[in-house]
């Protein structure tokens, strides 16, 4: 999973670099590398936590998943809110929020699909 997460993060970094290269300067994601590192570490931490919780019991996994998702959602909204309050440039606020949401949804999709593969196993498509 760590190798896939690293490759996925590198892909997102390339997308971000292309974003900064082709879009106007006022929409550049100047904090993208920090946001990427934040989501990389949080995904790695929560994924390990969820796998440990699954070993104990399915109910423990569900509680841990719902709790971690709720806490991370509130933390992420708090980070965006604080940044919007601190920064006075409207264009950088928009670029930050777009970049943050892009990484948030990308890592959520990656995490859920990764958990499904590890917990449920690969689907049998021969039906």
C-alpha cells in the first residue's frame, strides 16, 4: 500500500506542476506541496489505524472509519477556514481551496479503493 500511495502522490504532484505551468499565475497552487504532504501522511496514518481496527473486529473497523472520517473532515474544514481568514488575496484563497479539495477527494477515493481491495479482496469478474 505504501508503494501505491507514493506513486499516487507523485502522480498528483505531476498534475499540480502541470496546473501551475498552464494556468494563470493568480491560480497557481503555491502551497500544493505542503497540502500533498499533509494528505500523504494523514492517509498513511489513518490507513494503518483502520487495518489495525479491522483485525480486532468489524464493528471496531466501522467505528474507527466513521470517527476518522468525521475528524479529518472537520480538521480539513478548519484548515481551509483558517487559511481563508489569514490570506487577504481572493485569488490565492480560491486556488488554495480548489487545490485542497482536489487533494482531499483524490486521497479519499484512493483510500476507499485501497481499503476495499485489502479488506474485501479482489472482485471476481468472471460472473
